[in-house]
């Protein structure tokens, strides 16, 4: 069973988040009241992920993200944002957080998002010496509208970056999430033409329309065209859909605090926060992203580091 550390100074919010997680039967949940308390818990128990509020006494969520990135780079951090913390959340994503959910949508978004980051963070530590000596990879894919293949390709890219030993693990996680979001955007908004505005208004209607269009012409025959380049210097992704396209100038700035609370802005915010460059072309049908690798001397992480403590100290509720 995977262990999750929930960090929030609100007893009510801790209970809410913990209840949603434990209801799945998949997780053991431990708790901390603020960032400083969380770091003390991390010295005793290494969780699989940390879910943290942003506004807290002693040490806030932004400071906690920085500390975890420095001392526990293999642990992904999920932000839980409330109204009024938008600017802090954008900064935390830039500093190393893996993703975020808004507190008003915990019931809808918490479990899918934690599933996503835990799957992306799972390690395959059995790479061969040959894989570790890959110097560059250039591949192209043509994918049908299948989310399973999207998740599989994202995982494959993460594993290839790990085998090539490019980027610290936390960056590999964030890059794979940004790549996956670009694929999902192209699938849903491009090929299936399901409007992000509908997702803002009615999540259920959004999902129902997507399911219908998976079986309808012309959507069913559309494909995703993916080009990938991985080198020791940078990673580059291009994703093209076969939809009608759109005017990229009409996309609101996803880093605008007022845009953060919209479900439809999640993917764009993560893509823009995690990558160095993001551009659209071919009438909005193609997105290209790039991230430069850090200098080799800063890219030293023990890939086999795995420390877990069985201490079952009393949770804070």
C-alpha cells in the first residue's frame, strides 16, 4: 500500500483529503500541520507523495516544495490550492511541484491527479548498462485516440530519460506530465473537438461528449502525430492533431492567477511551467515543447536511492 503525506493546518481539510484518499482503499495516509511538521515526518517516514496546502504557519507550501526538491528529490509534491493562493501556486509549480488540484474540486480531481503523479513517479530500476549508454533518441509515433497509449508513451519517455540519465528525477517526472498533458489536449480538444469551456461548466457533460465522439465520424478516424527528440542537451516534443485547429492567440495566459482555478487551464499551466519553450503552429493543430538539460555536474542523483521507514507513529488529525 502506498503512503501519502497530507500537509494542511486546517483539521477539517486534513480530514476531508484523508477521507477521500482512504476511501479508495489504496493508500495509507499520514498527516502534518505545516511545512516544518512535514519535514519532521519525512525524517521518520518517506511517503510515496506529499499533498500540501499553500498558506500555513511555520513553513508554507512554497517553502516546503523547495525543501523537498532539495532533500527528497524523488518524492512528488501535489499542491492543494484555495482561492487567494493562485500566485503562490504558480510559483510552486515553477520551483518543483508535480501538479495541483483546487480545493473546491477535490472530489472530482484529487484521486485522478494523485494516480497520475504516482504512476509517473514509479521507478523501473532494472535498466541495463546498454540503456544507460543511450546518447540520443529520435522517434515518431502515429497514435489513435486511446488514452491508454497516451499514458504508456508518457511512461516510456520518462523511463528513457532515466536510462539516459538526463535531468534529475523530479524534472523527468514534470517533463513526462507536461508531455502527457500535451497529448491529452490534442486528443480531447483537437481530435474529439470537446471544448474546454464545457469542462468548466459541466465535467460530466464533457466526459459524456468525449465518450460519444470516440465512436463517431469523423472523430474516430483521427490520429495523433508525435515527434520526440531526446539528447543529452535537451528534450523536444511535437504533437499534432487532425482537428480543425484554433487561434493560439485566443488562449488565456495560464499563469494568470485568475485562470488557475479553471479546470480547463490545468494542462496548459503545467506545460508552460515545466517546459522552457512552448509554441503552436499549423493553425493551432501542432504544439512544440522544449526543455534544456542542466549541466552534467548538477544532474547527479542516486537512481537506486530508496529509503522507507516502517515507523508507524501516530497520525495528526
